[in-house]
């Protein structure tokens, strides 16, 4: 980076040559600055690595710990936080104040997602990434399901009806989703697969690549299944023991990690248990060999993007 002058006073220098930028607002389009991805600009700023911060102080009591690590962009914790205030800039809930207008600027417990000196009486909308400045309740075009949003259950669900449309039995699953006949026949039912599974990633691994990296394999060496304490007690599964997780398409075996983080849900008077499975393991690598989690997942294409439905499907958890 070259020396960065103050746009309001070119005789003053904001950043010296080679110094890290404090945020994307300091980026220039004249080649004097550079950033790999603008939303991360400022994560490592002039004062060092902000992602390493561990101050969890919460002076407002609303859970907004702005000095814990760093959030993109600009360390902002709630996007569009201007929408938490009325048209005059006063918080809708004064007990949970994120930001507010004080007569000359916006400020508060979060980094304002708004023009700092914009008087709310001028009528500027809070949703600054939309040209109309307001949220969009409906999609104006190119949506396969129609213009208005609707909740649909995953194709593998423990529920018999859509809880948001109970009087429309045909509305359980997305009618516009892409599902081939053979894949539909491979769906499981809750009577045989009573538990809900979801897949996720770990901070110590990246997709399936880092199982070939020794340092990552040391920090997370073996595939595991995260099981809530209530389900583990019900099935007699101890932390560190081995479990088999089966769907109608196959099964995997892995170490059980019993946790209080995943709690059972009460849905329509019925207790539903969820288990979580990191995706990173496979048959090769310096980490211990594991199973592909997509052995279990269904083949469903989202109606608009064809994104597969890997985040909620039915399984059966058993002690090995």
C-alpha cells in the first residue's frame, strides 16, 4: 500500500506506506490499496490480529461482545442494524438497544450498518444494499416457488404435516424441488429412522483437503458424531464410544462425542433428537480414515439453486 491521504485534507496521511488498513472504508480504487476480499478488510488491522481478541465483556447485557474476535464486515455483529430503530432513529426496544441516532450521529452497542451522519428524518431506508432501502417480503422474479416465501419441511422429516401450513397436506415438501424418481424412492421414514441429522464443518479443517495435512490431523484426528446428552442416555452411549449412524442409503461408524450443546426439541408434543456430523473425513489421508458423510445424505436439489439438502435428513443412531 502507498501512503493513504485523508480525502478531506490531502496534507494529512491516514495510513503510512505498507501499513494495514483499518477497514474497507479505507480502500481506494486508484491502485494505492489492495485487499483479497473487501469484507475481510480490517480483520488484521494496524493494531494487529483482531481475530485473536478474547474480550467477552458485554456492557449492554444483550450479548453483543464486539471485542471478541472479529466479524465481517467492519466488525459489525448485526447486519442492517438500522432496522432495529423507528423512522426517527429511536430503538424499538430501548432495553435491547443496538444503535440509535443521537442528533448528530449513529452509535451504540454495535457498529452501525448505516451512513454515520445520515439524519433519519431524511428518509434513507435501513436496507442499504437494496436500491429501495427496505426489506423485500417477496421476490419479484426468477423464483421457482413463486413470489412469496413459504416454509417447507425437508423431504426427510419426522413431521407428518407442515407446521406453518397444517391445513395443506400437499405443502409438506417443496413441490418445485428437483427430485428424481430413484432418489425419491431412497428417502427414509421416521418410523425406521427416528433421529434428525445435520452436517457441518470444523474450524480445524477445510472441506476434505486438510485431512491430508498433518497439523490439522493432529488437532482433529478422527471422525466423530455429536450426540446430545439426552439421546446418549436414552441409547446407553458413552462419550468416546463408537456409534453407527444409518440412513436409508447407507451407514457410517464413528466416535461418539456426547455434548449438552445439542438439546432435544419438542415438536407437536413429540421429542425429536438431532445429531451432528462433521464432513471432513474420507478413506485416505494422514488423519484416521473415516466415512463420507454424504453416504447418508439424500439427493434433493433446491428449487432455485439446485443446492443439495444436506442439512436435515433422517437417521438412526445405534451403539456399536
